[in-house]
C-alpha cells in the first residue's frame, strides 16, 4: 500500500505536500449536491448542509 502515514506533528506544509499522492478516487455519488440536499436540506450561505440554525457550523 505505499509508505505508512507520517506521524511527525511538526511537519511543515511543504513536507506534508510531499506525502500527497493521487488516489484515483472520485466522488462517491454522481450528484452529491442533490443527495446532500435531500438528506439535510438546502446549504446555508457558506455552502454547509445541515448547519445548526443561527450558529456556526464549526
């Protein structure tokens, strides 16, 4: 499967980027936006589906 996941908590963004590899994975649903809207309703102004009303999604 390739190199094990690095565990150095002090890696810079550049060092992290060196570990990124294309996976070939695509979307899990053909029309993800429609599936998300059906499950959680329309996204809010930030594009977040199912965010709590009147609060931050974070």
